[in-house]
């Protein structure tokens, strides 16, 4: 007596596997369409920052390659979005010269910027006896 093969073995597993893959693909497609719709409706764009003014109160380079400086800068930020407000959780301002930081970081307080709004800040930025590279000293 011989064993007969009906050919139906494994069809159930393939059917389940295909349904799982189809479900995952449909889920990914729905997520991508949702992201595309949100982007198309809101059209987000980056805020624009402008350095408007700088006042130098102190700028002194001493002999052992140390720099003491005190600036007041006026910065403005414009939110170009029509439907999106921006919450600035943390903003730091500092001065650099040829990729070398010459002042300490000054924090700007957290703030919310509404639609098409312009915010202006005027923080003091200073550094006392900041070490600098010898080629930049007096």
C-alpha cells in the first residue's frame, strides 16, 4: 500500500503568511499616506533667524592667549508657517571666531512663536579669560 500525496500540505501556512505580509504592507501604506497628507496640508518650513545688531562693550586679548569679551546681540526669528506655531524649548547664543568659541553660552528663555510671528531677543553674551589659539591672540 502506498501513501498518496494530495498536494494541500503547506497551503494553510502560505495563506497565513501572505495575509500577515499583506496586513503589514497595508499598515505601512496607510502610515505613509497619512504623513503625506499632513505634510501637504500644513506645508511646514523652517524658521528664519537674523542677527540684527551687535554692540561690543569689551574686547580684550591678554598676553597668555586669553580673551575677555562682552557683547549684546539682537536676534530675530520669523516663523513663515501659516498654520504651525513653534515652541522653542531651548535656545543658546554664543560667539565664535574661526570655529573657536570665544564666549560662554547664554540661554534664551523658552518661548512660543505663533503663526507668521516675529520674536526679538537681545541677550548679553560674554566670556571672561577664555583661552584662545595663539595665532588669534594679540
